[in-house]
């Protein structure tokens, strides 16, 4: 079973890692035919995640990368040796029947393989080509190398997370690989919508650092309008709330090993509820101005209440009086013990050709008519050669056998 | 027409957005792509007009930079959704819309008789995107929630913070819980528009911020799902099962840099040797010998041998220290450019204001000037996530004043 939402769309896909593969992952979940092109000589390792941890068991190698499976669910896998003329011809045949070509190589790699935008247009005049790399294909840093943490550093997101007088904490994962993929999906679908309306293809060039910088929020205008930089004494202090000002607003010690409780007072009503529950009676905290002026003391009063309490029970008590609160969830809490993620079906199990049944990230949106489907794991190397090169493009079994023997597929 | 005058990819698509903290970014992105986004506020203004910062710190509902930022490119109308006449006006807006975007508490619009269930019969082609903290029907759907609790309860916060676990884990700044939900709301709207192209039907899309946070934690989730392992946060680097070594250094001008992966190939060792020599730092670096040894390697260093083979360990350690040593002796920007020009992937940890001045962002036209003709001034805004020459993403104009485009309502009625 497939979703019908994007079942009319076919993509010739060179994306890898998460910053690229995440883009076509969304589209695959909604039924688009994503044909992932891989190199048979290097066993598909231009996406290193094919062979890296986590692993389901003791087996290792290019069919056992846990992240690869997660990021490539519902896609098709085709191998083409693009060093050979025959491999290039077959790629041109796939492009000729595709709506878009997508990649997140370093700038210039696809062109060196012989498939720059001019060549793509020759093959299919209305093709949509979407490239995505750390700094894009245009600009002074186009040759520079990045991965998630470097993108996050250069676009300002790393700096915005952390405590005053400390190095920035940054993001403890590649936040911008997720959003690099998401913004790339946005760019692909925008290009497809434009193409369906006008018949016109184009080359959309995405830079992950630019996408990241669109996420900085109002802090950027505080500088460009008011001249107030974020690099200043006492800032950033990201567990507190700058815009809008709120206090208390933070992550507080709870009972247990590395256990924490997040809570905030959005307004005076919230504060009265918090103070009532916690038994805090201090007139300095009556209004927001006072709570901000004495925020350290306020935080200590909250911590005194929270530190001996279970994070989830404390959050429930606060929720019961109408206050936004949550225990800081560890992976097990939110994946195995959260009734809401379970009810959502957020961790679907897919079937992978070698790994077997594996749980993966689901999709955080449900569609009433054409909902997503995630059942098939990431493709084995060349798993769909026969389906694509044979059934779709019409090459015979004998031809495919020869192509395999010649090292083309 | 010049490239910048071309219509966007979503030109001709009308979006009616009920003003909301969480969905504002989704509306901004859709408007940037060229949709006509009409943001609906209560007659006395949406409460986010009271959010800091303000122009010249003057707390006026027309001077909230929060409002300016998230509502640029949109048109603004006011409606009292509790009022029957205004409910009818809302129905006419919806009748003229391709997409409704809202982040109301589940149940509120049904109580008012203006929810999707009520309106869809007359508008089978309508796409309705709802963005809520927990989705519309889950067991936690009525919980109170803000950006902080989305990120804390949804997974991201667990992975972010410092090596010292006596310090609370950290929330990233900039409303990322809301914005992550908004990004998925945009993908949902686009997907539903493409689906409508082929099926002719609209639909309802239920987007959950809690779910969005949960599936954007990279290893935090995948490591648990695949191997049952719990990642642990570390200062400025990926939360991991086993501690990893530093990637952070403070450069000579007091700006932090990300020093990347240490060199492992002969080429990269040779690059570091050359760089140190050209900076005149060679004699100040005691382990220089190991760098020269690395430059003679016939095969790349294998990480598995670090800590096992003494020579490999010494070379690997020297390489990491050498990169840090260089970074501490020059400015952050010199380090970033010097390393990247030599093919070493490192980063500079910019604060937001520094991003806008960087040559990369300048050359790509990322900072854009937006005219505020009402103030006789223009201001620099954050620009486009990508360059689409035939259907440009752009900030079209300043955010609307309260009720500025109310005449649209009568025109569409």
C-alpha cells in the first residue's frame, strides 16, 4: 500500500546522509517514487551512513547502517557505475522519465559526473534540479565542506543555545540535517508546484546555512532595528525566555539521576497557580517585572520545590492547575512510555531486506485522505534494479545480466 | 521582469491563517513562497503584538519586532470569531481560500461552528492544516504547552547542554519547537496541494509539535529505536553513547570555533604542517614531529587504532591539538577561512548579528531590506532559505498593521 498524495511524482535521487535523504524521505512516505542512485563499485558508500552505527545486531557492512535505513524508508535502490558510458546512458534514461533530480553532494560533484544542470536540461527540458549543500553552489564558500555542526555554527543557531559566561551549548545533534532535509523537501515541492502550473523547470540551489539562518527568529531584528547584538553580557540564556519575557521559565532539577522538569509562567495567572502549588509566598514575585528582577531567587524557589519530585508527577501537578510543564524526556520515556506518541503511531516498524523488522521515525502529520505509509525499509544495494531498469525502462533480463557482469550495475 | 519581480511558486494560492504563536513561521514561509497569506487577528490585536523586542523598546502593538519578523509578507485582517457576523465573514474568507492554517486549541473552532468538519461539505477542495502541541485527538491533546515544553518533553532538550550534568540540559533559542512544527505544517500544505492537483480533493492535516520534536532528534531517537541505547549530552557536540573528544576552541579574538574532525590522511597532515609553518607557529608546537610523521602516512589513520597503537594515538592527538593551537593564535575568521581553503571542514560560531555581515550571506543576497513606508525607514530582514530563479522566495513587504487589509473581507464576501 502507498499514499496517493505524491504517487504521481518520480525523483531521480542522489541524496545521502540526513540533510539530503531527509528531503526525499518525506516525499517517499507520501507515495512519491524515489529512485536512489548508488555506486556499485564503492558499495553505495558515498552515503557513509550505509555502514555506520547504530546496528541492530553484530552484523556489519553496507546493508546494516541503522541511520541509513531510517532515512531511506520507502525508497527504491538502483546501482549505476557512472564511470562507464553504459551507466551514464541508463542514468539519462531514468532522468528522462523523472520530474526532478535531487542531490546533496559537495558543490560541483554531479557536474563532474557529467550531469550538471545543462546536461539535465538536454535530457529533459522541464526537469527540476534541486541541489543542497552546506553553503550552496553560489557564493564565496561554495567549495567549503560542512556537516550539521558546522552549518549550525555558521548560521548562528549554535550560539543561541546555552548559558551566559559559558561556551555555547549548541545543539547536541545535527538539527540542521533534519531541517536541511525539510527545507530541501520544501524547495523540491515548491519547484514541482511551479512546474505543474507553468511547465517550467529550474535549478533551485539550497544552502543549509541559509535555511538555518531563516530560523534565528526575532533576535535578528533586535540587532538590525535596535542595534542590540546577542553577543553581549548575560546573553544568551536560552532556558529563560527572552521574547516574550516570562519568569519563571526554565529547566529545573527533579528527583533522580539526571532528571529535569521544564515549566513556565506565561502570565500572572500562571504564576499564581505555580506559587499556590509550590507554596511560594513572596511579594517580590507578584508581577512580571518583579519576577524578572529577582529571577535568580525565583529560580531557586522553584528548584527547592522541584528537586525532590518525580519529573513527570510534578509536570502532572502543574498541568492540573493549568500550567505548561513537561518532564525532560529521555529517549525511552518518549519512545516506549508516552501514550501520545503511541496513539499517533509515531514509531512505525518497517521491514528491511537484511535487518528485518526495525522501528523508525514516523511522520508528525496525519492526512485525512492520503496519509503517509512507512512499511518498507531502506533499499538494499541495487535491490530495485530489475524493477526500474527492467519494468520501467524496458531492459530485458538478459541485458541486466550482462550489465551486472560488465560492472555497470 | 527581473528575477526578483517574478511571482513565487505558490502564486495564486490563498492561505487564511489564524494568528498564532506556533503557526506564525509556517505562514511566513508560505508567504515567502508567494502565497497570499491573510492573517486573521482579534479586533484588539493578536497577543503576539505584545511580544518583545520592540522598535526603540517602545511597547506599541505596531512596533513588536516579533510581529514584524513572523508576519512579514502577509496581509492582515481582524475578526471576532465569537461574533456571529464575523463568523460569517470568516466563512467567506474560507470559501475563497485554498488553505486554512491554524493553531487553535482542539475543540475551540468546533464550539464556534467554524471548524473543518463543519465547513468541508461546502468546500471539498479546501486544505486545512492544524498545528497543535500534541495533535488533535491524542491522550495529551489538552495539555498546556509552550515552545520550552515542546522541546523538553519531545526529546531535543535531552541531547543538548554541557559535559557537566549538574548543569540542566539546554533548550536551543529562537522558538525552535514552534518552528519545527511550522516547517512540517508547510510541508503538509505543499503535499496536500500537490495531492489536490492529481485527486481534485482537499483534506484535513493534523500536525503535532510534540511528534515533530520527537522525530527530529537524529541519534537521540534512532539509537534507541535500533539498538536500545540512550545518548548522553556533551558540550557543543553530538550527544553520544561513548564520550567524544572536544571540537570547540576559543580563537584569539574571543570567538568560538568548531575545530571539526582531526586530520587523518597524509594530505590533511601535510596541510596542517604547511599551515603551521606559514603562520610561524611550528617552533611553538611541541608535537610538530608527529604531524610530519602523519604527512608520510600511506593509509589514513583508523579511529579504531586510536588508544591502541601508540604511534597512531600520538599522531591523532597531535593533529587535534595542532588545529586547536592554530585556532587559538589567529582570529576566528582567519581560522575558518584558513582551514576551509585548505580543505579542512571547520566552522565559526557566529552570533545571529554576525551572520548577516558574513560575505557568504551577503553574496547570496540573504539579508534583505524591507521598506517601512509608515516610518519612512527600511530595515534588514532574514531572507530566503534557497535560491529559486524562476519562482523566487522573498520577503514581499512589512507585516500588516492591525486591520490594515480589512477591505479584503468585504471584497471576498
